[in-house]
């Protein structure tokens, strides 16, 4: 295996607070790499720096050997990075199908096409329906997005992340706010996905993390204090002290 | 270059800058704390001018009229806050803009109804109506000095407020965030009403100070409000310091640009070309500066930190 | 066909039929009113593209209207009084082409700056740029400055005589229908989906890989160019143009038309323009203080009516 994503000495501060402190991490192609850590450890800030929402103060982010830092967010998407958001970030006024169709549209190159009606475009429609089927939402395709439940929104996020056929998926707490049964459903879904994508997973739900992850990195105050297999992390004294022990 | 003319133009620019600051500070205060866009701020400026002009005619005393007109504009601000702004705080900026645009029409027409379509001139008391001879060729109307003095005093007062009071602390925190403000244990409704009234009074004061020079006229607020927007965009919306520096900058550039741009152009182009292009360019000068500032710093020169 | 389609077709049919009937029955005044309504509706439809569908609250659209009108007035002025030979013409194609090109360029340059900003900055800066054009025109004495400019000869188009009020109305009406269809097509296209998606959630669209800035800029330019076209028609209609056409109050009125009629709908801007013209005309006839009830109504609409007239017509249904 080779590193698909190589994060080198990332630093990012907000005023006096260091959200990333000399953060280094590598994600191998094909693995599910989970990031865990207490609240405020800088997990979401890390994802934002990867997807381009925020720029690091110092450091490099190599994706397939290419530095992402100078690239704007939309350009990173074209290289094959997709992101889901911790706080559901959908277009509430649009239908479920439109939301996913836009994601399919994004993959098909530029959208400076002014004439053909997008909703009648078979490639968009069928692509989006296929994705909704994978996450079990095809029956709700025509509903306005705001009419769906929180759990269904989380599944939409996954469908949208998948639409880009991105090599690397950045998933920000896909389990957030899900009930027991919904969580189990999500874990099953992510299991199916992991064979085709490399996943960087930020998650609080430890059961899910230990079920899904090939490797886990523990982030505390913006710094990676340990990386290893789930078993290694479970056994790691520093981790237990800094994080797991406190729970 | 004629030095005394330059000094006069410089003082004129300073005067415009300080008046702009009075208007812009209220705008930036209301936006910074309340997150409310008040297009009708200029209408309050006009209201101040009219009320003061009318009181001056009734009482025969300009200073007394200013003292009485200040609370009147503050109360007008309170009414606007209570009946238009407050129901709209939770809505988006588009709704603010439309409603306060309607409010401008209402206030303009009410002023028209009450005070008539003509402007009202404001006579000055003798001690303000004189001129001060600085040198052989340099004569300055004393009232203009008073405007500059009053503007500086208001700026100093605001500075004190921002640095030494609880309200100022909230402003410096850039507290457009309701939850944060209430977490500090502040009665939001009262704070917001107070801020609005203060902003109205500041705009009203600017209108009162300009009225003896230009007279109070309908629509006067609509001209200054856009320039005040330019000021707070350049300064950084919500920043008192930014408003002050940008107001002086815009006031000076606008005034000096209108006087000296043709001379400047004549250095690099023909007399004819300079004389035709200079008025056009100087009319656009502050907008060009705004565009340049925004191109370099989309948040303005002094963006408030915690937003 | 849905209920909304029926309503749209009915309204547009009435707008086509009623004004000529008024004209032939000796009420030429109402034809003029309808022509003004139709031209303002074109401007409102163009604003709706960025305001309604794009969520970009532009408070400077009247600048495009004014620039379009001056693109007719200035060549006509030189044609009659000499000077600037390259510009002097009464050829309608050249004038309208100029109107569209200049407003597109204006929208491109100012949009490139404005769209770097968000929220209230955007509102204020679009307003400021419009005011800049206002002062620019005021400062040019050759074209009348503050006093405005009389257009002595209307644009000359083959087969059209714009001096005939009926033909001018026909041109405006056909233009409105075409512009409505164009905007509708754009809105439903892939481009339009991106524009609407960015209104709903900009961060999401950027993360998906859309260069939202570029899409918005293109929409801004299209909108400005259409409005410039409307301005060229307006200049031909009023035959008197002045910087007052670009006053920010005019921009506010255009916004009011879009919001009152119903933003992000095909017919909304037309209904809004009609409501505005009717209010202006009939309130104005009752009292010279018509801005008072008009302003109060505006405030009332914002406070109490969501979704505009189209929302009411829909009867609350989606």
C-alpha cells in the first residue's frame, strides 16, 4: 500500500488556540482511517483544511504526491476528494433528487450549459436515482429535502459524497445524532462503500469506529498522539490516559 | 499651488469626513451589534436637520434647537427600532433593505407634509456666523470650525464609549451574535433599542450640523447615506476605528479630488483632456477607491475580529 | 398543465390584448402605461435571475437600466449635434448592441469586485457602484448632466417604426416574452441548477467542485445585459433620459417588483411590475403624497406577506 494522502506538519491557529499543532498523518489507499479525539481536538478543522474551506498557516497536504494547500476548494473536488459535513449541509429548498443530481452534475465537468433542462437530463436523473437507491432513499427522491428526517439527511450526505466517485471520502461524523437502528444501518452502508473508496472518517461513535476502521489516529489539541490498528489503539496507554480513560 | 486655498479645502474635507463619520458610526453600530441593515439611516439624518431647523425658527436659538432636536431624533430611532427593525431581526438582509426602503419613502413624505416641499434655512447666532482670519489670505467661517470641533468631540465620546463602557465591550467583541450577548447577561431588547437610538441621534446630529450650511431639504439623507455606506465598507462593517479612518479618508479624497484632480491630470495629459476627464473621474473617485480596497481586502480595512 | 401555467398564460394573454384594445378605443394613455409596465417587467425579470434564483441582493440594477438608455441617447445626440463621429448613429441594432455590450461589461467589471463580498457588503457595494454611474453621468455636461438628455430620434429598426406607440408596445411585449423564456430556460438548465444550489448552500456547492464565483459572475453579466436591453427600450419609450433613472430609489423599486410579485417565479416579476405601475399611477392620481401609502404598503408586504403575489395565487400550496 502507498499513501494516498500525506499530511505534513500542519499548523493552524485561531487567535491563541491551536486547532492543528504540527499535525502529521498519512492515509493509505484503500483503508478506512478514523480520526478520534475529544471535543475541540481540531477534527473538523482538519477536514476543512483538507477540503479547502480553511487554509493552514504552515504545512503541506499531499494528495497523490500533489500539494493541495494552494488549491481552492472546488479544484480539490476535481482531483477526487469529496466531503460530507458534520452539521447536515444540504440544500433544503431543493428536492432530494436535485441535491444528488447536482453532485452528479459536478462530476460531469463544467456546468456552463444553458439550454437543456437539467431535470430532464437522463444521465443526471439516473445517476442520482442510482445513488439514492444505494442509500435506500429512492422512494423519497421527489420530496423537498427539508421534509426528510435527520437520519435520512445523513444518508443523503453519503449519497452526495459518493456521487463524485471520489477516491478519497472525508466523512465528518456520519453517525452524529443517529439512533441505534439508524446507526447500524449507517455502519452497514459504510461497510459496503469501503471496498471502493479510501475513507478518512471523523467519528465520535466508538463502536462504529472500531467496527469500520483499519487504522485509527488519535487527535488531542490539534496533535496526533497515536496512530495504529484498533487493537493497538485500545491497548495504547497514552491514548487511554488522554482520551478513552476519561470517558 | 495656493497654500491658503489648500488649507481651506483640507478643512472642508475634514469637515465632510467628520460628518460622514457621525452618519457612518451609527450605521456601523446598528449593523455591528444588531446585524440590521438600515437604509433609512439617512432619513433620520434629514429628520434631525428639519426638526432642528424648525426649532431654530421657533425658538430663535440654534444651539438650544440642537439640544432639543437630539432627543427627538433619538425617539424617532426608538420608534423605528420598535415597529420595523425588531420584527425583522430574525429575517434576512433583503427584508431589512426593502422595509427600510419603504420607511425612507414614508419619512420623506411625512417631512414633506409637515414642513412643506421647500428646504428650511437655518440662521446661525452671531458668534457662530463670523469668520476667523488665520493669516492675511486665509479666512475660515467659524461655524465650519465648530463642525470640526463637534465632530471630533463626538468621535472622542464614541471612542471613550467603545473603550470604557459595557456597551463598548460588546461592540469590540463584534457581538452580532445574540446568544453570546445574552450569555453576558445583557437585556437584549433594551440594548438593541439603546444602540438604535444612539445611532439615530448621531445621524441627526450630523444633519443638524450641516443644515446651517446647506439648509434642511428633502432627500438630503439619500445623498449622504451611500457615501456613508462606502465609508463603512472601506472601514470594515462593524468597526468604529475603521469608520473613523475611512470617513476622514473619503472626506478628504472626495473634497481634494474635486479641487485638484484636474491639476494633477494636467501633469500627464493635455489641458483639454484633463479638464474633460477630471470632473468625471473625481465624481467616481471614492467608488474607485472602494473597489480597490475591496479587491485587496473583501472585509474592508479593519474587519472586526470575532465574527 | 398546472394551475400556475394557466395563470401565467392568462396574464400574458391579457397583457397582449388589453393595451391595443385601449388604444383603439381612444385610451392611448393606457397603452403607454402598458408599454412602461412591459419594459420595467423585462428589467424585473432580469433582476429576478440574480436576486430570486441566485440569491444575490443587488441594489444597483437601475444603473444597467440607465446605461442602456444612454446607449441609445448618446449616439442619437451625436448624430444630431455632431462630435464623436464613431458613435453617432440612429441605427437601432448598433444602439441596442451598444446597450447590451456596455451593461454586460459594466456587470462584468463591477460583478468581479462585488461577488468577492457577501451579504450586506454585497448589497451596499452594488448600490455604491450604481451611484458611481449616476455621478459619472451627472458630471458629463455634454450629455446634459443633472438635467438629462432629450432623445430627438428614436432607434431605427428595419420594418419597425418605434414612433408608433403600438409598434413600440409590440416590440416591448415580444421582448418580454422572449426574455421570460430565456430566463426560464437558463434557470432550468445545468447552469441554473448550480446558481440555485449556490443560493441554497454555497459551501456545499464549492465542496462539490463548483466554482460558484464564476457561475454567479456569468449570471450577473447575463442579468445586466438583459437589463441594458430594457434600458434601451425605456430610452426609446420616454425619449427623455436623466441620471435620475439610475437613482438608487429606482433600484429599490425594481427589487420591490421582484419581491412583491414573487421572487424565483416566472410570472412574479411581471405581476410585481404591474402592481407597481398600478399603485404609482392610481395612488399618484389621488395624492401627491402617494409615496406615503406606497412606503407603508412596502413595509407591510415585508412584514406580513411571504412569497409575494405568486405565493397568494398559489393559495399556500407548493
